[in-house]
């Protein structure tokens, strides 16, 4: 299919790649890859490599690559009606159907879904809705949003502020006002090794209570969190974390946003992470798994108590002043409908649960005794291996050593794509939800070789 032999040169000369060392790339010191195809859990590139993608792109190609059902739905929609907007009551069969399919699968108490294009813009929508809500309720001071260190919520202005990772803020004049951060529910990195999980949950709660007391509950509108931390380290919460946090939020009348961009539609082995961990969100952010990234589409699912106030707001102030040209884009919506049908017919949520448990057990068997493997954790098909200099004292490697990145590279050389998470020596795995046990074995076998090569 590839006819252009200038691609590599044109790439370095013209293409501004996200999350890339721009100068090194332009100088030719960073590798490039022209991806040409994909089938199941594999991608192919122009150099003839076939790689097992154990991170599903950016944990988004949940149904796997090359599904004709979605490609055909997109083509049909494009031929019939490539675009119409969704303003003032307009919709298409695809967008109206998808809204119903999303609500049918969502946790209890959710009312409507607004469609955007990316996880970042969906969280920007959420922030606007939260501010609007408190203005309608006559609480103009109640506007701050609490996020967690190591949370990832996007890389826009507000969403980059909500993200609790330095790399996404430094030199961008972020975070903006109105965003405050609290403790990450990261038991492996607890401040005191003697803390039990229950002690650590109590610590997270008391940190949150102290922050609320310091800022004043009447200034805090919402708390945002991923059910299980994603880009910040792939960390399932300690037992009892969400019910304990939810109780604090309820006490102070603070809304909860569940950012399910990664966890929505099956990744944890359940349809939504909110149900998995007992969260009662007012807003749920969805993206990636909504279309398995076959087309860009995201959503903000709005809960009943907010929806009532939004309706009241429009009764008082007229139509809501929010919308994008491409909201509920028909091609994205058609991809979403076909994708969610496949998630059901292939029983991918069950497979994420079962093959995820198999993968985690295999990782523990293969690497659990290694003196530099500190933690192996995961839920469903979201797992991580964290490397440390010394397991007993839990001494972390100096970041400059780049241990996680080196293991990632050694694994890639063996034909498996993982992700070196941006903060810490953490190797992440979030393969397509159709992963088989044989493919899980291949990932683990090759990882074992990569770890021995780098760490001995
Ligand atoms: N929220 C979470 C939990 C994410 O993991 C991401 C992206 O990885 C986003 C939001 C932002 O989504 P996008 O990159 O589509 O803007």
C-alpha cells in the first residue's frame, strides 16, 4: 500500500509529533515508525516489523485492530451522511442510538450524554458544566476542583491543570487557578511502609479532609479521579478507597467526576470502573473504548442531580452556550455503535476480566521473585510492573538511569510494545481486550528476557 519513499524524511521535516523530544527528533536522533496496518493485537510498520501491541495504541484500541464491522459502519455512514451538526435538537440515527447504548450501560443515576471528540475536551466540558451548575444554584464561590497527584485528565488548559504530572505542566504556566491536588491512592508509594491498606486509605481521607478545611468546602465544587490511576502509574486503588472518599464528598456537597476515559467499556473487566469500585459519580468522562479509537469520539455522561439543574439553568437563561462543530459527529457515532456491539458479541468485558487475571498471575510467576521488581499490580487488562533498585528497602532508581525506558526498549526489540509510564520506572500493559492466553504468555516470556537483559 505504501508508495511514497520520502515519508521518513518528510516526517522529520514537517510533522510536529505530540509528547516527543522535538529537537532530537528533528536531528534524527530519535527513532520513527511509519505504521502501516494492524490486525487483532498486532500492528505492522513500513520496515516490515509485526509487533504485539500490548498497550492497544494509547490504551484505546479495545476491540483490536482491523475489525471490518467498524470499518464498514464508518464507510456506510460516510456515504449516507458524513456530517451534520447536533445543535438545537439535531441528531442522526447513529448519534441518537449511541446515546441510548451508552446510558443503557452506564451506572445507575445517569441522565444524558454529551458527545465530544477527545478525553481532554470531554473533561473541559465537565469543568464548564460544574461551574454552570454552581452558578445556577447561586453558589458562585464554589468552583475549585480537586484532582490527585498522578491523575491524568488530558492536556488542555484546564485538563492539563487537573493532570497531576509535572511533565504536562512545566513551562506551560499550568496549573491554572481553581485546581488543587491531593494524595494519589498509590499504596506501593505510601509514605510509611508500616501502613496497612486501611491505614493508607485513612491517610488519603485525612489529607483530603485537611485540604477541604484549608480551602473551605464552600469554595470546592468537585473532585475528579480515574477509578484506577492510568498514566500516573496504572494503580488500582486500595481496598475501600472510593467509598471512603465518596463519604467525604457527600458530607461537603462536592460533586464527583469519574474519569473513565481508560476504564469505560470494559478495561477493568467490568463495563465501568465506577461500578467496579463503588463510586457514585455526577459526571463520567468517556472516550477511548467508546469507539476503540476507530474514530475520535468522547462523551460526558451527566448524572440526574446535575441534569435537573442544567435544565433549570436553560429555563432561566436560555439555551446552553456550549458545543463543538463536531459534537456527536456521525462518523464517530457510527463507529461507536458498531464498536459497542462488538464489545458485547465478543464478550470482551469478560475476556478482560479473565485474561487480565491470567496475565497478572503469569507476570507474578515470571517476575515476582526478581530482586528489582517491586510491585506487580493490575485489574482486568490494565497491569503494571514497577522496578526498584532494592525491593526490600523499596529504594527507587534515580530517574536519570531510565530503567523503565530501557526495559521498554529491550521488550520492543523482542516484538512487544509496552509503555514506559512517564513518572517512575513503571512498565504498563493495557492490550486490546481480545487478548488470548497464548498472547499473554508471549508478552510475559519476552518481558522476562528484556528484564534479564537490562537488570540481570
Ligand atoms: N482522561 C484520561 C483518564 C486519560 O487517560 C486520557 C488520555 O490518555 C484523557 C483523559 C485525555 O484524553 P485525550 O488524549 O483523548 O484528550
